[in-house]
């Protein structure tokens, strides 16, 4: 897998996202989970995913916080002057979120839909002193356990839901329902299963 930006920027990017989340919670009194939803809505999460140097390494955590607030609310937020470089549980949550996003290539949205903020925060006690590779492996296993097989294979193929729908002829809503596990793909009509496997160039058991 090709990462969106060079590893030399990873430490700075992770620290900045960690400081952004720490500032949101401890300096501005925001709920961490709600703030991360603003982070997704602002478009800044996507800029980091795409490796935009302005957001990966060009802004501090405080500046990222201010940009998120302005993008979502239209109101300017005055960033705090001093970055704490805190090692709080919330800081670690932002730090590992950004690190795992880079490592896995998954979107921030996909990660947070599978491992919500409170759940990720709850991993602090067991993972914050562990080797980072161990933390990444734990998150990988958790993602794969909770994700539908269809979603895992689709992302491995580099396809969006819309692209898989176009390739397979299976409706977008149906694909979304199977990926959310709102519908059980094991009970799907064989015609739908075969169209999906044809679109993904995989075996039936890979998505069941």
C-alpha cells in the first residue's frame, strides 16, 4: 500500500492531530466525539488523508482546531498561543488516530465509524505504553473483526461503494446495507452475490 505522505512527516502530523483533539477537549471544553465529527465535516480530515502538506505539517494542532471550527461554524476561533505537547489520554487518542490512518490507508471516517472516539479513548490504558506496532496490530484486528467482509475486500480493491455499484450492477443502497450489516449478505440472492464477486474479482467466501 502506498501511504499518502512520506513517513518523515508522520510524527508531526500525529502530534498535531493529538494536540488538536487535546485543545478541543481540555482548552475549549468540547466533547471529543462531537469534535471529531466536526473534524470530518470540515474537510480537513480528507486533506490530511490526501497528504496535503498545508495540513499534514504546515499547521499546529491549535491552528488545526481553529480551522475546523471556522470551516464548520463560520466563526473564527482564536488558537491558544502555547502548544502543551500534552501526553493526556485525549492527546494519545488523536495521535494514534492519525498514525493509524496513515498506516492503514483507511479514512478517518471509516476508522471512527468502526472504533468510535470513546472506544478508542478506552484503549489508552492498555496501548499507550505499548510498542506502536502492537497498537496498530490491535486496531487492525479490531477493524477487521467489526467490518463486514464485503467492505474489507472492497477497500482492498481500492473501490468506493459507488464504483462497486457501477461495476456490479448492485444498487448503492444494497451495498451500504450489507457493509453496515443492516442486511445479512449470507441471506442474499445468489445473483447479487455473484455480481459482487465479479465486480471485486474475488471468491464468494471472501465476502460471506
